[in-house]
C-alpha cells in the first residue's frame, strides 16, 4: 500500500511537472501582460565590487575625447584659414595705398616743417635742428632762464639784449605795452616743440601765463645761447582785429600772422566758388576771423593747400596751421572781413633769416 502511494506520488509529481508548461491560452495572456510592463532602465554593468567597469568608462571617455579633438581641429583650421585670408586681403589694400597715394617729391616739399619730439628729416640732422636736440645745448633750461631774466630786467634796453631783433623790439616797446609773463615754474603744463622754417631752427614753448591764459614763446639759436623772438611770440601783424583792412588803400599789402584753415562755404559779391578758393584766417588769439580768397588752382592756392596737407594723405585736413601771409583789401563790393591773400611769406610765425619778401 505504502509502495503504491509512493508510486502514485512520484507519478503525480511527474504529471505536475509536465503540466507546468503553459497552455496556448495562458501563453497568450502572459505575452499580453508582458507588453504592458514599464520600460526598465538598463543599469550599468557592475563588477564584483559593485562599481562601474573601468574598461567601459575608459571606452566612453576615449570616444568623447576623439569627438572633441576632431571638432577642435575643424574649428582651428577654419579660424586659421580665415585669418590668413584676411591678412592677405589687408596686405593687398595697404600695398595699393602705398603705391597709388605716395606723395610726389613736389608734394613732400610742401609738407609742414614742424617736428615734435625727436622726429626730424635726415637732411636736418646736421643742420638747424640738431643743436636743439643735443643734450649739451640744454636748450630747455636756457629758454626758462632767458624768460626769467626777461621778466626781471630793469628796463626795455636790458630786455632788448635778450631778443632776436633789438631795434624792432625797442620801437615796439615805445608804441605799446609788451606783456610777456609766462608761468615759468609750472613745468607740468609746459610743452616743447622743435622745428624749422626756411632754414631757421626754433624752439617753441607752450604753457600758461600768470593769468592762466594760453601762452607761447619762440626761441632761436644765437651761438651757444638763445634769443627770444618777440615778433613770433606775440604773433605781430600789420593789421589788428579792430580795424581789419577797411581803412587800407587798394594798393597796400600787410603782413598777417594768423591761423589758416581750408574752407569752401562762404562766397559773396565778386567772390564765387568757381574762380576763387576760400580760406578761413584766424587771429592768434582766435577771437576774430577774416575771410581770405585766392585764385582757384593758382600757384598760391596750391602752396596753401600743401601747408594743410590737402590731398596728400588719407588723414583729416589740417586746420589752424600757423602761417605768415601778405594780404590786401578785397574788391570794392567786398565785405569788411573779405580780403585777398597776396602771398605765403613763410610757414610758422618765425621769420627765416633769409626771408623771401625782404629780398624782393
């Protein structure tokens, strides 16, 4: 009996195992339920220690590094080619400007002769400007000493020994009061310039006077010392802002130290923009202006344009350039401020040792 039960139990177990396999209907429902299960995230493969595989992490890092390296190489090459193309294009433009805009010899001769700092032509290194730049001349200290002595001199006779043209100074001192009172100890506000005009070198000081107004002084070399050029320092002219040229006869010509600028905006009466070129002329203190005219395209017109670098460079046109002119009254129907520019005597207010209008 016990054996039969044992056999039946074994057989029953075998039967149950056999029937553990799902029927087609059960398999259908099982597949259906499985399709609605939420998507499970695949966890990174772990090693026996529970950490992410070093091999897998290194592989991902290597792939990322390769991608970044390729992108960087593409960007670098693109930037490099763009820079090279831009450099070539810029070089072509600069070369073209140098070739086509290089001033001629005649134009170079018309450039202003004023130099600032240590910049001056090779032709002048052994000429009129070199002494002012030389440390042995000590030109700045000598100029300050000269101004100090000029201010403290007892009379005009003593002062006349310190100026360039003593007789002219004494004659001027008799007719007017000469005020030359710079702040010689205010070194921070002092600016020095060295230049030459017509072969005559000069030193120019820009500072303030005792009234804290702008002041300038011109010095020329006299052996190993300096002389004060009063005419240039005071910008002396034969016309004044008060009278202009209204009272002058048609034949009279006067010296005018002024600031010149190129203008083309005012024409009236007998002056028109086809036959005349217009220049704005300011007095030294810039408080008054005169309207100067020359024949358009004439030699004088070209000389004045050369002083202002008109058409020589790709730069703003110069304005308020110091020149010494010879002027005359305009036509009968001209306005009081309209004058004719007769000649350009010289650039700057310093009269050269050999002045052209004195030789004529």
